[in-house]
């Protein structure tokens, strides 16, 4: 039963219009936003300017999202000292459920909560989960990855290291 749901989410993500006036585009500046993390601390995307940002949108009810979190954690641990920041944005209201996943998966990168999906839908005009945006040091979106990815693969790490 999980495969049809995943297939439907992927279809929606791939079929979503990317030319909308509101959709973020590759080569455009990443819209700034401010959200609270799982501890209630306010975090702004703009506070990471000058770093490469891996901005991952996910949900606790999304199996591919949960499956890729360990590889994001591995990427974070390996590249954080070289100016790469992984930021998770949980697209849901249940802070306790998100906190439980953060603890169980031993995530050390910032995990923010987007309870009304304002950043996900309104600022970024995204559809489907997981979706990850790679933002270069200048704050420009350089890539959009739809679906689960192996973030800790040598090819992906090399790609991210080479961003300017």
C-alpha cells in the first residue's frame, strides 16, 4: 500500500508547475524565512548566508523522507566544518512527533517546523516530499532534488564541495 502513495507523491511533485510566478527557480535567490526549531529557537535562513545550504523539506509521515535523514546527518557531520549547512524543515504541526524523529535518528543539524506550510507552499511553492534545495554561498538556488537521495555518497559530497 505504501508504493501507490509514494508514486502519487512523486507524480504530484514532477507534475507540479515550475514556471509559476511563485515557484522558486534554479538560479534565483532563495527566499528568506524565519521558523522555530524543535526547541522553540527562532532561526532565519539568511543567518546562513556565506555557507552552502542543503535545505530539506520533509514530514514524519513520509517514508522516503525518514529514510534519507541518516544520509543527511552523515553529510552534515562530514561537511559542516567546511561551510556546508544541512537544514531540515518539517512540514507539519506536531512538534512532538518531529522531536521524536530527531531524537531517534540522532539528528544534529537544525530541524525547523513549518506548521502552516507557509514556507513550503507560499514562499517556495513546492509540491511532494522529500524535496531538497541546494543553495550556494551567495544564497542562489543551484539545484532541486525531488525524492530520496543518497546525500552521503561520494558523488554527492564532491558535487556539494565544488559549489561556489
